[in-house]
């Protein structure tokens, strides 16, 4: 085992071992096993997730838990996509709220720090577990800095993280959102803490420093992981285990395809959340946002769900797959969907207007309570300050009510220079709790745009309703479908009507009544959406069965 050290950053201090004698594990240590990944390369080999792949008759993740318990560790957590994902493991489960990027393996469970993060698909030797648990530093990294028997690359195998490491992980995450980094993982975090700088989409160190990793203990004793069936077979070969034939798949591989890099956009979020829900039901899912990946990903999938901008790629490649369109707006869109097997509409009003002749269903945009629920603030909020979203009405209301705080969220606001002084602008973000915590009332004064766009559902209204924030919305078919009986509706061109509606909510009793109504409506939508997704899954299974390969 090699150990290296360097002067630590000022904001943290570390206690260094003063003896070479092996330290006893601290039984109060918290251990987090990361197991919320997609496992796309594993392809459900053996009919189980790779974390449950058997080694000497024992699933990998259960072996790790057993080794920890044998050493007196009781505070054990496993990050999962949904409760019960791996059956009863006999430990606590943690469902990350936002598990989007590679660095989120740690960052999404940051509230569990300080802790040791282990990987759910790594086979740890007893010696490796002892080395990790007995380390006395405040933070440290464990891994292999040379190629191993299974993989020809360096590998991070465990991370001991405190608030300093979590802070650095958060900084990497921000760099991803800003387009500076591609997809940082554990090795990237280690290089960043060592002093590496962003370069060419990753964190790079001076060449000499790669030979002398800092804050690092090497583990190269048979501890390893496997991402593919081939790597698993290679790992098992010395144990005399021959390759086992894969069981025929009973789940679907579902691919979402959009040509939209704006991950804050409602249509993108709707498809992404739908795939998350289907993954929670045991299906493999993936999502691409450009045509360059289409050929390879289409070959993998049984079912391909596209939105309008990606429909042409699906027609051009004409794969023998179940072709599903996810329709959010009918303006000029239906001609793209000729020949599709199934249509998913995001609201009843879109289904009525579309007059689609094939198999079809309605699935409301999914709204995860935990992503939006917060304590309301005291501002008048407009999400996406665009012309078609009613920016002019919003600005005029702010002028008429200079003593109130108005908050606008989103990139490139419409005529920002014309906004009154009491309008505060917030940047677009994936963490909508921050946005809704600023709002006492949410305004949705959307209008029909010059190109014919109009609100087809209005997810902002339900996101706000989750926190009991009253919603004043335009008289519009989509918003009527969405907030329905719980909303206050106004003419999108009548500012007087909007001003009166805002002032009505100054009455404490009326505000409380509206708050209770929107909360009830949010619950109603969640319940309806769950039934809709179940019906969609039945349709996908029935229609997609003929496209499912054996493994």
C-alpha cells in the first residue's frame, strides 16, 4: 500500500497517522454504498443488476454489507433509484433527488457526509475493507493508479469525504452545468483536490504529478469492479466459473430522443421524468439529445420515444423498433408523426386537437414532490420571463405595485432593460426549490405566440401547487387541464384583471383557501399521473414485445 501526503488546503485540517501500526476500524463510521446508477453496459446480464451479480454464490453488494457488519459498522446506507430496488438489504436506503451527472454519485447524497463512499458494483477483498475503514484521515481516496486484471485503466474504489470534499464536488457540478466539464467522476474529484485545473472538458494535473498521487492509498489486491458481462466473465474465470447464459429479458429497453440541449425546458423535463418512472418499474432507459448518438442507441433500444425535433432522425434511420411520439404541441407538429405506432399526449386538450388516428394515451408531465416542495416566500414569481410567457403583463404589474417584490427566473429575459426596479432576476437552475422559495404567488400570464405556440399543460402551475403556492393563470386550455379548479384565471391581455387577482390574495383567509386548493390539486394530479404511467407501461409491454431481443 502506498500513501502520499501534502500540505492540506487551509479550510480543512487532517490528522495524519503517527504510527505504521494498523488502526482499528471506528465503529461509528458511516458508510454509503453507491448503487443508484443506470448500469446500461451491464444489459441486465444474468437477469439481475450488476450490484447483485453473484461472486462465490454471494451478490457483490450483499458481500460488502456483510464485511462491514462483521467489522462492527452499523451506520450503513445504500443509494438507490427507488426504495426496495435491490430487495431487502438490511440497511438504510437513500434516494437521491437529483442524480444527473457522474459527480452526483457523491454530491446527491451530500447530507450523509462525513462518510466513506463505496461503490455498489465493486468486489472488495477483506484486506481492502480493513484498509479503508482503518484510515485516520479526515478525507482520503482509495484506488488503483495502474491498469488492473479486468480493466486497462486507473480506478477509484472508495472515497472518504467530509464537508471539504463535498464542497469541491459541488464546484465540479457547477462546472458541468456551465459547460466547462463533461462528466466528472471520482478520479476527477481527486485530481481537482490535488490542484488540477479544468482543461479540454476534464481536470488535468501536471504530467509529473500523475506518478505521485496525493491524499491517496493504492489498493491493488484483487479488489475490482465489472461494468459489462465480458468483464464479469473475466473476473470470474480464475474461480473456475464458466460463462452463464443470460436469461431472456422480461423488461424493455426504452430510449428517449430529443434534439434540445436546454435541459430546463418543460418538454425535455417531462420526457426525462417519464423515463425515470419507467426505470423505477424495472425497465432499462436512456436519453440522448442529439442525432449523432442515434444509430448506436437505436440499435440498443426496443422502444424509442421521440419529440417533434427528433422525429425526422427516427424516420430517416427507420429502425425496426416500437416508434412512440411524445406530443406536447400540435401546432405544425402532426405531420412529423406519420407512421408512428403509439402517441403519448401530455394533456387532454392536445389529444383532442391532434385527432391522431393510431394507438394513443395521455400522460401528464410527472411532478416529483421532493424536487419542488419548499416553504413559500413573499414575491410574485414568473418562471421563464419570455414574451409568450407574459413578460409584458408581469412588468406592468410590477410598475403598478412598486412596494411588492417581483421575481423572474430563466435565461435571456424579454426586454430586461424595460423591467421596473422592483423586479429581481434569477438564473435558470435545476434546483427549482430555490426558485419557488422566493414565491408567495406564481403568475402564469402565458399568451399564444406569433408562431402559434401556446401552453399545452403548464407544469409551473403544478410545481408551485406542490408547496401550496396559489397560482394566477391565463385563461388557456392547457392551464385549465393543469391547475384546473384550483387556479385563479385571468384574460392574458387584461392587466387590470391580473392586478385585482393579486390584491384578492392579500386577504389572509382567501389566500389560505387557495393554498389548500392547489395542494389538493397537486395530489390529484400525482395520483392520476401514476395511473396513466401504469397504463402506458402496459401498452409499451404489449406493443413492444415483438421488438424485444432475448438479452
